[in-house]
C-alpha cells in the first residue's frame, strides 16, 4: 500500500496503492521532506547530534510501522496529518530521552564543548552557568504535563499556531490560551527551583 499526498492539504496522507515499491518511494519522499524539521526539533531538545539523529530515525521507523499496523488494525482510517504526527512523536521521544540523569549529563557535556568551540565565552564560569541553565530548563520540561511541554517546545522552535495546532491536534483558536497556561506553569516551576537550589 503506497502513501499518496492529498492535493487539498500537503500534510495529509492518503493510502492508495498496494505496491511495496510504491510504498518505499513515497516513504522516502516523506522522509526527505520532513527529516530537517524532525532532526532540528530533536537536536534543540536533546542537545546531542548523535542522540537527535537516533531519535529522528526512530520517529520515522514508527511512521513506517504505523502504516503496517494501520492497514491491519484500522483499514478505514485513510488520512492523517503526517507532519503533526511526526512532530508529536519526535517531541515525546525527545522528552523521554532527557528524563534519564546520565543522558542529560552527557548532553550537557557535549553542549558545553560546542559552546566553547563556537562561542568562545569570556570565562569558564559563564560556560558552567549556561550549561546549568539548559539542564534546568530541560529538567523542568521533562517534569511538566507532556502536552504543555510540547506546546512550549514547538512554539520556541519557531512553529506557527497553525503548525502547533496540526501537530497536537488542537484548535488553532485555543493555542494562545493553552500556551499561556504552559508558560505560566513553566514559570512557576522555574521559580520553585530557585528556592530548592535546582
């Protein structure tokens, strides 16, 4: 079964053919179209090139597997928003990846190396402070309700309200309210870490 773009909406998929070669071609086209956004989102989230690449590949593997399970389990469901689905899955995978302390520590070390080589900060204290701040933000995001964390990540990755609505399957008119709540929750948790010493 191959995947064909719906002309009415470029982010909607319609399953039409049964040819494995057609499926491979269509999947490759989707991979090439969406890879930069998915990989970029994960790189910003986890801060490690190799981990971001692994998570992005896992995201696309899940898309490929979704098509197989969709044929078997829900043959009536022909259309879905592939861009939104990929962003949602990538965000969830990224948040899960940063929840482990050892991984977060490795990401921060790598981010510190990149910062040193690219930004040449004035002092080691500045490097340490910036790394601590990134770790604090990632920790807070990993502890928040997943949809709120996804809203913040997508918005601060430069996504429009329309793209966020499609990715999270919520009405565009509610994005502003949901985003304000998520920002308030993040700010509350951020202030609380000031009192607990991180």
